[in-house]
C-alpha cells in the first residue's frame, strides 16, 4: 500500500496526531487573533445568542396563538366547541412545531440513533427506510416535548434561566474587556488645547489622523484573519488531506486568475468589515451622535480659549448640512472640532458613522433573508429530486405562483400590510427582521428553480443508486451523497441575489417603507439628501448612492467569479446574472 493510500484510511484526527506541528502553528495564530479581539467576538456571540433566544422564546407562543384564534372563531357557534377546538388546535400545532424542531435537532446535535438506543425497531412501524427516519424524528420530538414541559411546569425552568443569566453576565464582562479595535485605545474624540495641540486623542494626534490609524488597524486585522483562514486551508491541503487533488483545487486556481471576481471579493470584504466593526470604524460614537444625542456631552475649545461641554444634539443642530453655507462637507471638521470624514447629514449627525451602521443593517437583512431562502431551496431541491413525481409537480406550481409576482411589488405590499397592521414583527430591528423573512419567503422559488436541474442530475448518479441499494435512509442519502454537489450551485445564485436584497431594501427605505428611523439605512439617506444634490451638501445622497452601486456590483462580480471558477464553460449572460440584475427575479 502506498503512502497516499495509507493516508486515506486514516481519520483527520489521526493524520493530525501523526504530524501535529503545522496544525499547532495554525491554531496558535488563530488563538492570537481571537485574543486580540476577544471582547468584540464575544459581543457578536452574545448578539447571535440574543437573536436565537428571541426566536426560541417566540416559538412556544405559536400554539397558544393558534388555540386562541381557533377558540375565538368557534365560540360564536358554541362556547364548548370553542374550547374543544382551541385545545385541538393547540395540540396539533404543538406537535407540528416539535416535529419541525426534531428535523433540525437531529442532524445538528444527535449523531446517533435515539430510537435504537431506547430499543424501538422501525420494522414494527413499516419496512421502508422512510419509516425508520420518521420514527427517529418522532422520538426526538417526544423528547423535546417532555423537555419543554419540564422547563415550563417545574423548577427546572427557573434553574435553567438562572444558569443562562449567569453565563450571559460572564460573557458580557468579557465583551466589555479590552480589544484591539477599542475606540478608547485609539481615540479620535478629543478637543483642541489652548496651545494648539489636541487633548484626549490617541498620542495627542489630530482626530483625523487618529481615526485613520484606527481604520487602518481594523482592516489590517481583518485582512490578517482572512489570510489565516486561507493558511488553514493550505495547511489542511498540504499536510492532512488524504487526496492529492480535488475539484476545489481547480476552482480556487481559476478564481485566483478571475480579476472581476477578485474585485468583487475585495468590495464584499470591505463591506463586511465595515458592517461587523461599525462601532469601532465610525468617526463618532454611535450611541452619543446618532441614537441619544441629547443624553451625551463632549468637550470643545471655545473661541475664548475655554474648554466647555455641550450635548451632541445641540452641536448637531449647528453642524447640519443643508446646502449653501450650512454644510459640513467631506474630510472636514465641524465648528466643535468633531472630525467628519464624509461630512454630516441634514440632522448634523456624522455621515460615515451612519453609513457604517447602515452597512450592518443591509448585511443582517441580506444574510438572514438569503439564508432562509437558501435553506428552503436546498431542502426542496433534495426532496423533489429524490422523490420526483407529485411532490416535484406541486413544488413547481407553488414556485411558479410566487415567481409570477414581481418581487419588489410583493415585498412592498407585504411590508405595508405588516407595518400598517402594527404587527410585532414590524417592530423588531425597525422592520429589518420582517424584510428578511419576506425576502426568504419570496426568493426561495427562484433559487430552487436555478438548482433543480443539477439536483435531478445528481439524483440519477450511480453513487446515489448505490447508497439506496445499501439501505441508507433517504435523509442520509440526500445529506451525504447529494447535498455536497448541489451546494456549489446554490452558492453562486445566493451570492448574486445578495446584491438584489441590498438594492431592494434601499429602494423600500427610499420610499419610506423599509427600515424605520432611527435604525440607519442607506436608501433612507439617499432620500434625505436628494433635495441637496445640486447644492454644496451633495455628499448626503451621492456618497450612499455610490456605495449602494459599488456593493451590489461587488456581490454580482463575486457571484460571477464563483460561477466561472466552478463552471468554466458558463456564459456571462446566463440566468443567474439576469436574476441578479433584476433583484432576484423582480
């Protein structure tokens, strides 16, 4: 047996144990990167955990909501019938929620067969492999139901809540600790001193220079993290991968020479960093300058040479950009010596800080929306390709029905309905979560249509037939032998659609129907500044407008690069590019 053949029979853990030095060097570098930004990384984890906790807290209310509506609807006929209908509605909805949760929990957290562990045999239910798969999910759903009941009706819920609170407090303490990108470490917020220097800024430098240094440090750190991820891949490929070659090698080699795709990668990288590090990259403190300007003060040097304090809100009134002489333009200071790299907006707030947090808003909506659409499209493509027949036809009918309505008009209609109806979803993140959910519901048919052909081709391959003949369950066959080949295609179209989500969100906000104040959003800034385009305050609308075009172009370029790398015979005028250009089919 050759050395390569012997490597292939070893697990990854065994290969690392045989040659640990490259892996240890990479892990040491990763640990250093994490330590430098530990506080901010923990803050991201807390934010993600808060979102998950909010969703988990809302899920149990669904059966009660259904029960109340069913009971109210049937009470007009008979009071007793309403109570019975409510109980039935609650039971059915709770069962469906638990089964849906089981389908998510099984592949993520349960690597073994629960039904076999407790002695249940699927053959008692039916001979088909689907029966075994369904039995496994039902057992997990029952376990989840018992766990939920224990949390709700026993002291276990209080103990769990206390444990989560303690862990959250500990993580918050870490999140408030020192980080490389801490605004206080490289501060650009200070005031002039009577002798002509600066006080309160990093090393006594001017706010403009201190801010530029902080931006440079943050982007250098982000680039180092990107390089280290690439180093991790090359380390795995050179030292621990069993195969000498995989198709991904050719994909990467082709992408490295695809300059249009590299341009898109650079733009997307800059956009993502701007969104993730928005609090540190902003020239002004967002809480003080954008959200609570009258509750926060700063010091400045008066014309008389005295250092006085003033509220940000009061100073903002004197720093508004409204055309003519009332303008704080690009790369300038206002009358209170606050540095504004992109000037101020009509409210006197720092435009760069507004745009940085607007990038975060767009990224959040795009990732959640496309993430939902991608998950649904991938799941439906696997199911329809594996089973074909009636389920495929039904999915075609549903997808064609959704696609037949222009996306922008449907998003516009649904957002207006939910906002005018004062639905709770319209209040979360100023309507951002609502938009993300709408995008996910409307974009999955287009994604499913785009990958339906490749999914059907993969389902007919010999290895899929072999997996079926060996008795593998449909779920395992789809997950192990079909999904990896479809993921590459869905990555292409998902990256193209991200630009469509961003530009559609901006268009809705421009019309006053997207993200509500005070949450920053680029489209609303274009709307606020459109009346000043021909004045000295042209930057208010022009800068965010240019950024929207640049970022959307960047995502499209990245999608083109990924597509051409994975399929060198693809043409630039394919359906994916067309979908991206129209905002995903709108």
